[in-house]
């Protein structure tokens, strides 16, 4: 799941960078072409540009969150969640593809579990002649027929 969080976070962040660039371009071109006397049109385009910068920063934060997905999944999930929300706040409709990718990446990071290590069973080594066994430190004589089998090895330190 962590690998999926990494992939979706990176893809969402990169698509978010593209969307933020488009929003900045649309806002800048619209502001430059707005020659009317209406000040509200200019204010609307400047809001688009500000939202584009917010989305650009959110996308970079989303990529950073994706990079943390393998090592610190909880923190990565929180960062990608904040990036998705920030992008939606900044440029809402432009972030319609990147936002859900970052949200799903955050969900996968939150739900990702650390794999448990496999248990290793160590069998004691027996000498080629069969009269001694290795306890990890020294060779010990094999127990006689009446005694119990070879004692278990101590846990590794």
C-alpha cells in the first residue's frame, strides 16, 4: 500500500503542478487582456493567480508527502491530505484530477501497514561425524540416547 501511496502522490503532485501552471496562465492572460474599466474583472483574475500560486505550493507539498510514504506513512498521509485540500481551495475545478489522486494516496499511506518480518528457524549444526553440535559459541557433545534432544538455541542478541 505504501508503494501505491508513493505512486499516486507523485502523479497527483505532478498533475497538480500542471493544473496550477494552467491556472496561473489563465489568470495572467485574463488579467492582461482585461482592458475594460471594470475593476472587478481585474480583481477576479488576480484571485485566479493567487489561487494558482496556492495550488502550486500545495502540489509541491504533495510531492514531498509522496516521497515520505515509504518511510513515514502517517506523516506522508497527513501531508498529502493537506496538499489536496489546499489545491482544492486554491483552484477548485483545475484540481479535479490531482486532488482525488492525492486523497487516495493519503488514504493508502494511512492504511499501509509495515510488513512483519518472517520468523527464521535456526537448526543447530551437527558435526560431520555426528558426535558434536554447535550452540552458536562452542561445539558441545551430542546427548546420549537416554537424554533429551539438543537443547534449543538461545535467542539472537
